[in-house]
C-alpha cells in the first residue's frame, strides 16, 4: 500500500493517464500509479486488451484486472483512481488513439475545471519497456511523464510460471493481487487456461528442432449477406468453443483464393456453388499482428465475400471439418469476448 496524499506539493497535473494490459498487475505497475498519485490530483488507468475471450496472453477479463488494480491501493487512493476498459484496435492505430482520447476526455469533462486555468493539465505516464510502448508518442497534446521500471518486472514470465508451473509470484505482485491469484487458481477458468497453454506448448514442440521459428500462412473468409456474417464454433483447441471465421491453413500446392473457398466449403457446407463464392469476393487484406495467434507467427489473408440478398433467405450452412457448427449471426450481435484470436478485428477491418 502507498500513502500518497491528495495535497502533496509534488502534484502538478490535474490528470495522469496510465495505459497497460496488467496481465497480471505487478509491483512495477503499482509503482507507476503511486508516482502518478504523487504528481496528479486524479489518475486514469486504461486497461487494454479488454472485451476479448481468455487466452494465454490475456487470461483475465477487465473486471478481474480492475479488481487487481483497485485492491492494491487504500480507500483514499482509490477515490482518485478511475479505471476504464480499452479494447484493442490491432489494425487501426487511429481508431485506438481516438478511443483513448474519448475515454480520457469523458473522465476529464466529469470534473469541474481547475481553478485559475481554462483547461486541465493532462499527462501520460509510463515507462519505455520495449517496442510495445510506442503508444507513448501517439499523444503529443499530453505531456509525457517517465516512470522507472521496478527491477525489470514483466508480466509475461509471471504469467508463464503461474499457469505452466503453478507458481505464485509472491515477491512480485501486491498482497491483494496475490490473494486474488490464489483464489483464481481454484477456478475452472484457471484450469481451462492451463489446458490451452499446455496445448500450445505441445503444439510448438513439433518444430523445436527447426533452424528458424516457422511462419504460418492461413486464410479466413468474411462472408456477409443481408446484414449477417457467417461464423463457426471451433471444435478443438486452441480456442475451443469460441466463434470464428471459416478458414484454415494454406496447402503447399494451392493459391490463396482457392484455399479460402476450400476452407469455407469444408467448414460450413454452404449451399452456394464455389464459382459464385469466388466471384463474390470484393476485398482482400493481409492481417499480420505479431500477437494475433498463440500458436506462433501466423499471417492470415482475409477475404470479404459479399453475397447478394436472396428472396429465399440466407444460404443453408452446416458445421464440418474443424467446426462444431456453422451459423449466420446478425452483424449487430457480434461480441468480441466470444471471438477467436483477432477475428472480430478482421471483420471490422474488411466490412468497415
């Protein structure tokens, strides 16, 4: 627990903004917020990678990470901290920047203007850990505050030891977080993440002897008709039970467009002739976020297939191959927390 005082003479900012994934929240994160509380009247914590299913990289939902953050401070400090979810924008930095600005402006506008100034003084606090911290330069309208790292702490090795070896990070997280992690270890959600992680570990061992880490090429079909998108429910790991676009790996002897039509027909049994599907492709885009797949470096080619409205309704579909089932979902009902990997973002990018 820290004991920063709202009347501290070191405070120069009205608001300091701290952005992170906090998977999990550790002592380094806590130190940044403690410094922010010393230098600002109010701290806005934006919790990234929110609104997505549990994965080995993002095993805790927003509400759980919010609890980790807030319980690491005393009651007086919590009153000066606002936590908000921040959804990823993997393929559109401009949208992500806009989302951050809107979140911060929403909090700032809810407070009275500072005495003696027309506008509040807002800053962005963080530490330049690695290339993932490039966001610190995306907000020139806010002053930048650098916070030192705490003994090189990183969530990645803590997460790995916690799920693969069952080790609790007793010396690296606040006491409140340690208690929450102990409790989480007793849940089915913990066991599901462990099973997923073990699957990925075994999967990757298959190419452990390769001279270079392999890069996989896949295809995904975004099939839309009359305000609906065609999805499948995954039958196997990774992402068992999650909703996904029909797609899969490129065969060594086929073209990308042939592959996406093949995978689409294998997984959905869609009652539309292959030539009609191929002729309905209106857009293609490459999706290559380095973290898009837990299996390894996987670059996918997404194809938008726009079928014309039909008086007979939506084409019949049936799950096959790797799909437990296939179905049409209204676009308005898409829920990123149920979607596999970056498929929600692929749909957003291709449809607009």
